[in-house]
C-alpha cells in the first residue's frame, strides 16, 4: 500500500493511470481490481489512524485513474 501512496504523492493533483500504477509494482499483468483493492485497504488504514483528510484526497472517481487531489 505504501507504494500506491508514494506513486500518487509523486504527482499530486494529477491522475495516474491504473496501468502505470500496476507497472510500477508487478511484472506480470494485473487487473484494475487489484488497484481498487489496494486503495480500499489504504483508505481503511488511514481512516483508522484518524487521517480522514488524506482518505478524502485519494480520488478514484475518474475511470482508470487514481489521484491524490489536495486542492
């Protein structure tokens, strides 16, 4: 999950394609559902740590992309 957050944090306020996120971690092909699962677990852990603002900043509303939208 750390890698996911790191990838988003490298491009704040921009959307990163699922393909780029997957390619940065796995050598073998993965589905978009892999990214959604990682994002869900990360949000859950951040919420449990009282970091609701960061949870809200992780945006997956654009199909095929995730972003750390801070503005």
